[in-house]
C-alpha cells in the first residue's frame, strides 16, 4: 500500500530523515512514534506530497508521490498537526470547498459531505463558523476533510494534541471507526493512546528507523522480565524466608520503607506467573500483603530504550536490518551501539549496579547466606 524506500531529507547540513525504509500494509492502524525532532512530521509531509525529498521514494498504491503527486494523493487523506481550517467559513462551506479541491464530482458532494459529517459527528454544527467551535470540534472538522473522497489511507499527525481527556477518548473512538474501512497512520506523543488503538508501531529517532513491529512483539523483543512489586509489614529477611521455596522466582530485592513495612521487587523467571503463589505464601506465613502489582515491559520502556540511549538492543538492530538496508552502510549508524547479536535478549553492554540502600537476593546459589550478608 505504501512503501518508503531509502528516504532522505536534508536541510542544509542537517539530516532530518536518514535513509528510512518501511512498508505500510492495508487493514491496520499504524502508530508512528519518535521524540521531538525525530523527523516524524517531515516524513509525513513527504509521504503526503506537502514536502519534497532529497533522496528516495514514497510509493502509494504503485504511484510515486514525488513523480505522480496527483494520482498518489487520490489514495490518501491527511490531517496535519495544525488542521488547514478557514476560520471565517462555516463547517459546511469548508467541506464543500475541500470537496471541490479534491475533485469530487458535484452530484456526489452533498451525499459525501453528509456521510462524513455523520461519521465524525459534526452534522449539528455544520452551519456554525469554524472560529466559534471548540478545539475538539475543529479537530473533527479536520478529520472530515481528510475522509472526504473516502481514500484508502488516512494519515493523522498528532490528532489529539491540545485536546482534553474527554475529547481524546472521542477522537480515539473515531480512529477505530475509520479503521474499519481505511488504513490509518497515526503520529502521537501519547504512548498510552498509541498502545490502545494501534496494532503496528514504527519508531524513528534522529531520522532513522529504530523499530517496526506489533506492540506485543516490540515489548517481547526488549526481553525484560516481569517484576512483582509488593509491600508487606515484615522485615526484608522475613520476606526472603517466606519466598525461599516459591517456584518461578529469579531474583528478590527488598528494602525497608519505614513503619515496619518492607517493599519488595520479585523478578519472575521468563514464562512464569508467580502472583498467586506469592500471595498464598505470605498469607500462610501470617503476613498478608498490603499491595501486589506487576510491572512488565511497556511500550514506554521500548520507546525510551530506543530513543534515549546510545545502546540499541541487538534484537532490534537485527530486526530492522542495520547493515542490510543500506549496502553502503554495513554497520549501524554512527553513535549507535548494539548489544551482542548472538544474545538477542541482551539490552546493553552496560553493567547494572545496585543502589546501596537496596537488598538484592538471588534465588539458588548463596540463598542461605546469613542475615549479616543482608
């Protein structure tokens, strides 16, 4: 449906987009993520024909957006971060204007406008001036113009920016509704929103592709274990004793939190779910838990790992084919360090040190060390 091939955009000496390669397939909601300055909006503007590229191609249903812009644009609807609205027009006037620009035949315009107004729920404000609408309604009007003509692909750049929580939920519902008949590409800084609605994620940083996969696979590739966090009114030593024979535990960390309460972090072995056994162990010991929750790998963890650190997990480097995408660049880009590819679960080459005020207990070897070692 969309192929981005070796895409480069330079502004003078600044490389905004650095040899991007990815594909967009039909029938999915794509999340397009990256920190500020990563090149997201630049890439979207190139994909939609608003901006030219220095090198590379964007192929939309077989048409190069740079060489066949009119034909390629027939297949896409675009909502920029700042919707191109005319404040002194009514909603109806604006949509009629947008329909004319899109080349929709006169006899089809009224029907299409009515359909998109009902779809995004703006029929009741069609005769109001756009300048008198709330931010949420303006965003809906922008969505309506993107959907006019019913293109196969809808591209939304930060559709929730500036909206309140209720409006964000409403826009999220609209995106799900659009996805029933369109492929949707969504750029957002709100990771929880992306995780909620998107079934495929593309992450870029400094103009480079960092990851491209389903949210579940990205979280799995990071290779972090689930951690069961507990609070209990007993000592760190007693926490260790109670958990000594509970199966499925890789490591226990415990520290005093005051008022006789101990906070513990229990690292599960991969593939294990220890919550019920942990709960039963403390109940049987007469030390009922005050809290128990699980913290696993999240999309936020993946995002931070790929965009805020100099080290890139080997599993991600291998997945996106650094050294394969660009024959002239047989190694990862300068400044990016990968972990050992032979150990895809390794996250970085950095050593991990424990804080001095925290107790770390390892199940197995040395598990019977005396209290003085704690």
